[in-house]
C-alpha cells in the first residue's frame, strides 16, 4: 500500500483524534474522497466491553450508499425489527422498524469493535488513509489563535504532527476539547447505569427487552451468544446498592427478568459489573480556527435509544460532505465550513437531547422513585391500541432527526 510521505515527515492535511465511530467513519470518508488523513487511536485495538453496539437503519443506509452494506452484514450480528418491553406485569410493544423508508428495516446489533475493525480494514484500501494505534493525542499545536497540529504520545515517545485541520473525535472525556478550552453545557442526567453480561441460550428470543417495575429499570440487548444488560439506577445510588450486597442485586435481576434466574450466578463479584456514569452535554461552539469537534466530543448522549453511534456517524457524514471541497483546495481551512458543520448537526443534536431529557425526567426518574404498582402511560397504551403509531418511535430511534446521506464522490469520481 502506498505510504503517506507528508504525514511521515510531520504534516497531514487532516488528523483525527480518536478511533471511535465518528473518527473512523470520517477518516474513511475523507480517504475515499482523496484527502490525506491520519487517525490516532490511543488503544492497541478496539476491544472494549460495554460500548454501544446498535447500528441503526440510517447508519446501515450510509453503508449501503458507500457500497459496503453486503460485506458489512456478513459479519456476525443480530437483527431486531421491533422493540418490546414490560411495564409492571404488562408486555408492551414500543417500536416497529419494519416500515422505515430505508434499505434495512431493522437495528443491527454488532459489537462496536467489529464495526470499527470493518471501517479500519476498508479505510486501509486507500493510500490516503493512515491509522496509528497506541497513539494518543495529548495536546494541540498553536500559531496564535489557530490550531495547527497535535502532540501525540506513542510507545516510542512523544512527537508532533502539523495538520491543516484537527478533528476531535476522542469521546465524552475529550482531551482535545479540554486543550481547546471550548465551553461545555451540562444538561444534567439523573440516572446512571450498571452494565453487565449474562449468557444467552438458544431458546431465548432475539429482541430488545426493557422492563420497568417499581423502582427499577432493566434493559437487555442481544449480542448473539450473550445478553448485554443495563440496570438503571438513580445518579449516585451505586454505593447504596453495593452495600446491600451482590446476592440482593442478583435477586433484583432475577425478579425483573425471570427467564435468566438460573444465570445470575454468573455474576461472581462486583468486578463483573461496570458503572457507567451517564452524562448529557454539548459544546456551545464545536470549533475554533483549525479545529472541529464531532461525536461525543461535541455532544455526549444519554444511552436512551442507543443513538450515540448513529449521531456520531451522522456527524462524520455531514462533516465530510461539507469539508471535502475545502480540503481538496490548497491552504488553511477557514472557520465558515466548520460553523456549517455545527449548524447542520446542531439542530438534530438538540432535538435528540431534548427528547432524551424528557424521557429521563418524565419517565425514568418517576419509575426509579416509585413505590407502588406502575400504570402504563397513556402514550404507551395508544401504541398498543393502534400498532401503526409504533412507526413514530421507530423513525425517531432508527433514523433520528435529519439523517445524512453520502454526497462526497470517491477519489477520481466527479
């Protein structure tokens, strides 16, 4: 494969901090369009437990537009056309994805590391793409007010790379965002989640299963040979739960999901359970001269709806659509196209977060504070009475607000 002479000499047209969904998708799209790009990922591989693994229909549509869908779906995954749950003792049907105006009318569940490995393999087909693992962006290079590159910590030491555009895609705890001193607006999150896994048996139904009961919320996601589970708690409630003991916690899960009662013993210690501190925030401004933030670095999402990957991918597609013409031209990238990316993606981000906050405050907080039997809310009762209404939450979850489409031609195309 051709090597990037300029990046090896300390310069690249674009460098991306973070090899998550936003960074890898943007890196792929820029390389496909003939833009020299370097992606820095601080870990040695993409294998991380308890990362989002929902690939939404709008993301699958992007893969189709790139001509990658058939190859992508050959990777092990499960497909879910409906989202179901249980409120108290009442089974409920929430969303029906089978009527979406997309090629794939389902949510695909695939471990995030497989998604990222796939993008990495496809990206390496282009001579303009370079992925550096075990390389963490730890600081920015400046000339006056402008960001002109990054400092990267690697196994062999620290080095600098100058770049015409730096993209921060290094997650909700973004180092690049901190270095850029961009103001973050904390929208609040009254919940946290305990993530764990339980084995899956052949006679378990493939589904998205959510259980709301007195004072408890439990969600199970099908990952093929095991269930990834989220036990939702009020923020700051972990210590109290821990003090009651692991046996009490296992009993809670068995009560909420009786069909896994014999499997809760797989939780041998609290080390098998990971606390996810939920945050919902966004930057007031996603950019400064020479720098753009996308994905969780620009806006941390609640796990409600599992839309984090989808928002990150949509950011990347929009950024590529807007920035490629400017990156193909010589010279520095002005702030106007960076502002256009924020204007394009700011509205869907705000609307999605507003909806998540509404569900957090009106549903989840009340359920966690409840002490008596739960009544099925009117909105859910309407979904049961008129199944056609289930297309509404399916569209909000599966496609989101303002789904993006690939507008950048492949290198050599028109």
